[in-house]
C-alpha cells in the first residue's frame, strides 16, 4: 500500500487564515499556497497507509477528550538562527495546544514520534526565505492580532505536489478534564494589522 505523509493541526479560521497566507506569499515564501494557515499539533509524519483507520480512530478519541478553548495570536517571533522561521505568536491557548499535541503523539498511538525541537505553538508566516524578507515579515506583522474559539483540529495529507489537503476535521467532545479552560469565548472576527 505504501506510505502517506500526514500532519495534524488547528486551522486558523477566516478571515485570518487567508490574510496570513497572502502575507506569507507576499514575503516570497513559495510554499504559502500549499500550506493552509495553522498551528501544528503533529509535524509532517510518514505513516503506512494501512494505518489510516487507526489514525482516524485515535484522533477521534483525542478530540472527544478535548473541549473548545480561546486562541489568541499577537505579535511575531522567530526561531532564527536555529531554524529559518518567522511566526505569529500564540499568546492564549498554548497550554491547550500542548495538551493536544502530546495526546496526538501518544506513545501508545499510531502517530507516536519524537520531535526535532521542543513543542512551541505558533503560526508560521515565513520559512526558508531570504533574510531580508524574514526581517520584513517579523517587522510588518509585529502588531498583528487575531482571536477565536478553537473547537476542533484536522488531519491533513501532503500530496505528491507538496500541497496539504484536509482529510477530516475532529470537533472537541467537550467534557473531559485535561484541556485547561482558557477563558470565555472571544470575537472570531477581531483582527488588526
């Protein structure tokens, strides 16, 4: 059957997702249109395609144990010089993202894996482009803010064309303790540039 490359992430909703994707492309990041704007829970991971039913069942169980939480983005950060990435910071919802990614990668599950770097929730807005363009992304989005209530995450597959496509969305079940309460719901359309 072969392998597939999977990723699990929280989609940044509209209008924020498209706006950040356009900005990423505008900085010269050619991968922008092949990667939906997101907060990663599982980085690209090769999985035997026969394991897809187990992956789907595992993610459904993770989602059932979660509950909606407030997400807020504000300002920029970078992983340079360690990694050529500029990102918009997750300033609220980070602990819930950490809880989720640990369960997605659980050692007893079909997506068990070690990470190359410690987990740090963020939204990439520039990756592997010229330093001047990275500096521009860092400066131009330094005042960016967005907020919404996160109620789900999604499973994506990377195609041979390097484009990530959504396979399924997993809504939170909403009752089991574990994902810490992050405050009250926020305005899904609040954004500034």
